[in-house]
């Protein structure tokens, strides 16, 4: 059968049970969280209410150095993948950017070892070069392509092309979290330490989060999000735009409503960021993920952002 393969992602994708079921994501690889109580907890993407997320981010804000994340070890990763191979299925896995995490390396090593026992099977691992629902969107795309009848190889090649066209736009309150975890240069962290200043950025082609500049005040961020998307999005009418948020639910919902009104995509979904991702980006984030112009060196995106800010 041409489409006889499973589509997996990892716990940094922030895909809730509802989203995984709706779009046909078969499974996900778990990460591990180290808590202030020095407990190692497997990170899941199970059903949680808004209060759970809000309480977690309040705790993280009060103790930002108390939480750490790690990829699940080689052994447990092999067990997860093996369960699908034993069902006679090939596996396509979409994981967090290798520039941000070691998940890709671990899954590649696990795949190499497993294929010695299952030489007739295939495991293809896509480095998303994205995080959060950026990983999630690509996993959703993988499931959609499978439904359309693409082989696992065709699916992987198309995802590679689509990955380079996947943008993010939105503000974050404090770059301390991403800077302290090596997600961006520490030199950029000052943007988020001045009250009212909101750093905003997009993805680099290497899979890092690249600040494009800063905006003074929340109200101006809505204008920047919309205008930036207008200049960089393609075929919005065919897209489901996903928006991640941490302790910014009201702002995310307002941005989503403006996107619905002015960008007119097929749908906008606002979703919480689970702890496995949230520890590394911190509270105070709301960002939209969408497909648009191909990202090469961010020169075009920088120019777009600067022109928008000049007109505010």
C-alpha cells in the first residue's frame, strides 16, 4: 500500500489530543522535564485545561532557573519507534529544529539501530527547523499528504520544500528564556528586559529564532503581525493558521480575530504551549505560524519589518 506508514512528531510540537485526532497524527515522542523539586517528569501532550497552563507559567516566571528540558533517551525512543515497525509500518517523524534541541540526533541514531532489525522498513526523520506549532503544522502537513496518497518519500521531499516557507510572527515579553537556553544570541536578550519593549522575530533558514526588531507596547504588535503577514503569506484562503501562546491568551485571541478579518485564512486556531516547549520560550508569548515566501537569508523579512515599524 502506497501510504502504509505512520506519521509521528515530538512533544515540542504542542499538538493537543484534539488536534492530533483531527488531523491524524499517529503518535509523538516524549521529552523530559526536570522540575525545581529535582524530579524528572516525562512530558506529555495530554488534555489540560487553561488553568493548568496558566499555573505552570506563573511558577516558571517565579523560578525560571528551576526547570530544564531534555530529549527522551535513545532506549525509550527506540521502543516508541519499534512499536510502529512491528505493526509492519514505515515511519515518518517530524521533530523540533536540530539547532534548538538534540531530538533529531537521537531519533536518527535510534532509526539507524532499529533498521538493522527491520531492514525491510523505512524511517524518515524531518528536521523541522522550527519549534512549537511550527513543528505541529509540518506534522499536520505530513498527515494531510499521506491522506492525499503521497508515498513516504514523496511526502518527505515535499515537507522539505514547505519547511523553508514556514514563518512565525508575534512578540515575546522577555528573551531571557530563549537566550539562556541558547536559542538566540545572548546579545539579543536586552530587547526583552526593558519594560514595554516587545521583541518580534521570524525563523532563520538554519532553524533558529531570529529577532527582527522591537515594538513599544502590545497594541502596536497587532498592527505589525497583520502587516507582516500580508507581505509574507501566500494563499491564506487555503491555510489553517496556528497560534501559540503562553500567559497571553487574551492577546492571542485578539490577534487571531484580526487575522481572520484581514488575512482571511481558512481557519485560525489558538493553542496553549505545553511545558516542554514553554520552559525554553517563557511566559508572555503569542505567535502565529503560517506558510508564505521562502525564507533564505531574512533580508527581505528584515526590510518588511523595518518598513512596518517606521510607519507605526
